């Protein structure tokens, strides 16, 4: 993105400090660093990651995102995701619900009483990138397609390398057979893994400080590798009701656990509730941009605890009500359900909102 001077992250607002993990040390099996990573994953499920080596790829993706968002609206709408629970491509601002209207006031609702989201994004499927020029899921605008090999693929491959290293560590820590989690996230099998560039609107001032642009949720998949330009990410600690900002640190990505790993591990790995609020303080005078890579399991994998493969997981499952993590669905069914009922046109009341939820400990978080 263009080099611009951005305001510093303000003081005097609630902040949750994350552990900073050094990826270079993880790559060489540094046990102290692995222990720090494990502490982060079994408590909040969020951590900073430094020395990930993806800075150039991130910059190139942000530049591509700016060009894609600059396309005329009528051109972008040719590639809109649609309401049929399909992933990937463009999402127009206001197409998703971001809160359950039965739990909140309707001050910011639309004319139907629904609460639309406040962001737009482009999603590009990992499968389409790795199979290029073949198409696995969907096609993309003509200005994006030619640079998939030179811009998108390097970012996707670098992100996969980072997240696969972390999955390998989790396999060991959970006492699973070698390669278990890596096989559940195979590069060669269809999945919902994707690169996403998000653009949020200008929302300066106190009047918008409590208006999240993306409402409280847990992530669909296994791991997220997030690169932010400004603050805005907020986390809700288990058992608490006050949101805390995650402070942006230059050169550090933000990683977090998704629902799939929580289910596979029977609650050992924590998928915590989070949301995106307007950038705090003077940062709110600028648009909020982010880039994330979501690693998700193979589409056909049944989403249930891996109790047969790990005594650690088998012991953990005993601490929860019977069947808590038995979803009865494949991975693809799990996130297709969530995507479908996030779309405003598919909303049919409180049950629709519940159907869009995952493992949130407090679906009514606000």
C-alpha cells in the first residue's frame, strides 16, 4: 500500500497483551518458544507472530487489493459471492448480518430492522491459486487472474508454510500420530482455505466507537494469519464481557485458533470470540485494511474430536458434556451453514442467527 503516515495506537483504552512468538525459533524446534506458543493456544488462542518472512508478499497483496476494490461497482458485482453459502470472490458491504437483533438495539439497523456488516472484501481460494490456470471453485476479475502466479501464489504458499509449521507443532503437543493435522489440511484436497483482503469504511469519532464493522464471532477454520494496517481487532476473554483491543505491532502478524482445531482437540485449543471495531482514536480517521490467510481442513473431513488418535484429547473430552464437540457434519457443511445464515437475505429470525454461529462461548457477546 502507499506509504502514508498513520497515527499511533492511542493510550488509555482496554488492551489485551498477546504473547509474541518468534517463527524462526519455531522452525528449529526451540522448546521454550514452543512452550510459549502452547500457552497462548490453550488460554486465549491468539498470539503475535514475528519473523514470519512474508512482508514482501503482504505488501504486494495489499497493492492488489487496492486495485481490485477500485474496480467499478458493476464490475465487482459480477463476482459477488451470492447467497447460496459459497465462499470466495467479492462481498459487498452490508450483505452480512453482524449481530442478533433480538439482543441489541436497532439504532444502527437498516429499514428492515436487520443489522448489516460494515466491510467489503475479496476472497481468493487456495485451491484456485495452487491449481492455476485450472479453476477449482470460482473465477476472478481479469485484472486479478494474470497476477495469481506472481502475487497471490507467493502469499498463499508463504502462509501455508507458516501455518503448516504450527500444525506440525500442535500434532506433537496433542500426542497425535505424526502428520495427523497436516493430512487433515492437505494442499491437494479441496478446502475452504483462502486469502482475504478486507476494507472497512471511515468511522471517526465517539459516535461510532461502539459500532463493530464485523460482529462477535469465532473463525470457521483452523488457523488465521492476519496482517493489519490499523488497530480495530478486539478480543473477548472467556467469562468476561468487556472487549479489549489488540494493539498493532509493526512487523508482527496476529494468529488465532479457529473452531475446527477446537473441535479436533476437544476444547484444548481455544477458538475465542473476537470482532472488528473502528480503529481507535485518531486512527479512526483512516480506512481499516487487513489481509488474512485462513487455513481450513479438507472439505470432506468429519468435524469431531480425534479421540481415537490421542490419549490427551480422549481425556479432555471427559471434561465436557457428552457430545459437545460432535458436530455431525463435514467441514464443508459446517462453514457452509455459517456462511449461508450470515447473509441477510437468508435470515429468518433468531434461529437463522444461531445457525450462523460456531463454538462461541457467548453467542450474544456485544
